C-alpha cells in the first residue's frame, strides 16, 4: 500500500491474516468488534526492534472517520454523557463526530493555542508520544466552563498510548472541578498508558473505552512484525 492509501477503507472480516507466521509486513490489520478490519501503517521505533501501528484520523476517509465515531458513540452510550470534551489536535475530529453520533448539538474543544482572554491557571503543561520534545500548554476556554460544570463529561482523544496527553487533560479538568465519566478513543495503542492513568486514580484505566486495540510490535527473525 502507498502512504496515502492507509485509513481509506474498512475491509470485511478476515480479509487479512491476524497472526501471520512470519509477522505483519507494511501494515497491521486492526479489528472492529464485528471483525471488520482497518489497515494501519507500521511505524518503526528508534530502537529498530519495535514498532507501533499508526492512526491519523484527520487523514482518514470520511467513511472510516464516521465508522470510528459511530463505534465510539455506541461504546460510550452506557455512560450517558451530556457533553464531549475533545483533546487537540487529532482528538478534535473524533470528539466532534462522536458528539454528533450521540445526538448532542456541540462539543467543547481544548486547545494548545493561548487566546488573549484565556487564563493561565486554566492550563497545564502537556507532551505526547508523537511530539515528546515539544512542551506546550493545554488550555480550556473559560467561556466554555458553564457547558461542562455539573455535567456528565466524556473526554475524547484519537489515540491513547503513553497516557501523557490524557493525563494532562484529566488534571486540567480536575482543576475546574470536573471528573469525566469516561475516556473515549479511536485506538488503544499498547497498554503503557495504564500505569500513568492509575497513578492519578486507580479507577481511570477501567473507564477507558476504545474502538480499536493495537499492541506494541517486535521484529521477527523473518523481518516482519508480531505482537510483543
């Protein structure tokens, strides 16, 4: 597959082998609960021995984006969310679409660009696994607070991997007196995030809801990639 071909189509169940003997090559077929598959490019990590499956939702086709939003909305409906809060940047696409699928009229975006009316006490430092060296601050628009106060909040990001971005958002919301009822993501990437979230509150890992799940991959002797 060419780089621009990824995230463009959802394939029928069993279109690709889930556990090929010599490992996955070029892409990893992540599966929806009903068995449908989405091919994700494999990104080799710096050590040369491990890799991750990548999802960039704002480069996905509308059909894939809609399927992810619909899948997440169905999974979180039991939490009865009243408002969706989205994490920048890629989480905003998923948050907006999921809010629509839940029948809500709007969502609340967090941001990393400071507007002149923002307040520094309504911000926290944030890094992510895709930009670990870029320290920035995560803000909430103070004018949005009335929309989330005393409401059942669903916090949404595109992917949870290291847990750093989600942890920052949880700290920011906590400073506003907000405790989300659940955390929704398009993809749960490895389980490295669990310890980070559990350090904030042991209940958080149980409240993470994902549409797709992908493991950390290790290079095989044959040159492919298999779940670690």
